[in-house]
């Protein structure tokens, strides 16, 4: 049986990818924290909260073990 992904699932994945990418790419850059919070604020306007359990389910469905390592 194939699982259907929702728009909210896509937003959750985008938030996770954005946060991981900012953390990985800007490590040690002075503006890292400012960029992270601006991005987080922008994504919060979509009114979809991070749900760690659902993120784990999505990563399992998409067969992604460690999203941080593929960015």
C-alpha cells in the first residue's frame, strides 16, 4: 500500500531541510543565527508546527536515514 503525502508533509520536510542546510552551510558564520531565525519566522507563517514523530515517519516513507548527510 502506497502512503499519500500531504501538503503539510511537504512543508515539514522543507522546514527540516532548510534548518539542516542553514546549520550545515553556515556553521560558524556570524550571520548564521540571524538567518536561521528569519527563515524559521518565515516558515512559521505557514502555521505548520514541527512534529518530530511525523518527520520520522516521512523520512522512513521516503527511505531517508539521515537528511543532514545528504544536504
